[in-house]
C-alpha cells in the first residue's frame, strides 16, 4: 500500500490543496483547517448552509493565504499569516467553544460579499486547546477546526467501489480526506488500528459519518442526493452513513506521496 494523495483545507469548508509532502502535527497536517469562517454569533459556517463556499479556493503563499473565487479570475483577497485586527473571540464549532483571533477586515468584507452573509475570518492560535472527543481519542489530543479529529483517511479502492454503484461517478474531493491510500481492498481501512506512513504512525479512532456536504458538487456548488443516497444502501452503521476513517497522530514527522503504508 502507498500514500497516493495528501490534502489540506486551510480554511474550514473552503477549497482544498493537494500537496506532494506535508508535516504532521498533533492537531492535523500543517496549515490544515487553522482558519475558519464564523457568523455574527461567532458560530462556524460551512457548505452545509452556504453551498457557494465550495467555489472559493485557497492558495498558501509565504506571507499567508490567497483566497479567491475559482470562477472569477482576479476576484481575490490576500490574508496575512499574522493577524492584523487580532480580536480574541470565543467561537463555536459543533459543541466546542474555542479561542480564535480575527485576521483582517479586508478578508471579512471580501467573504461577506462572496457569501451574501455577514461573516468574519478567524485563525486558531497555537495557544488554543480544542480536545478531540475523549470517547475515541484517549490521550487528550488536540484538533484544529476540523469537524472532529485531526486526520481523515480513505482508500482509493473504497471510492472505486462506490463509483461502480453510481450512475455518475464522483471524485475524492467530495469527501475532503487528508490522506488517500492505494493498494488496499475496498473498505479495508475499517479494520485498521495502527498504521505507519513512512516513519510516521497513526492510530484509527472511529469511522467517519457522512453528511449532506458530500452531496455538493465542488465544481459547481450544486446540491444533489448522491453519493449519500447510494452509500446509505450499504454503508449504514448505527443509523449513520460511514465512509472513511478518522485517525490521530502517534508521532510527528514528514509524509510524502509514494510513502509505503504499513499496518502495525
């Protein structure tokens, strides 16, 4: 088995970035979901409510982020890595309350215009602690603004099996994984406990329950019923639709495309 794809999503629910290599950290891959969009009540905002977030891309630059509309060339905003406004907020992510810092007024105004809703962009400082669910992550691991856990993994064979059941195949982008593995059997990741990617070890903590976000086309932001409808016919567990697995990190390091993936 080999690592075939690495993805990060610097701003939660905006576009992903495919990488050749990445540094692993306790709360996720470096720069993964460290920024987030919040509403006027400081509650996180995602594609589940605002589909058009799917059309906003992100590029990492030395000084920070370039956030842009993928269908409107030149419509973009540059976001410095070091916050300018720097207002401390307590933001809500699902049931968690975490400390975050506002970044720039320009980013807030640009995102508000794009989304048609008053929002702000915040970043998670290194001092913030947001604990993963202790029912599954047993060592007090921190997580970024990701939904629940630092790492999400899917095997390519699992997607291939799903696509064989769909009239219109979907890409891996629908599921927003961090790690994609080739060379495994479909859904083999369901049974993994510990894996190594190169010299970096991970522990599986739970299956990933899928939501309506998977039904939003990342190219058009249009919402349908698939692939959730088909997944529900054969991947339903405990009244949830399962696809992919969540992991926590055992030791930090550097991972690269092509690294061997082994079970331990």
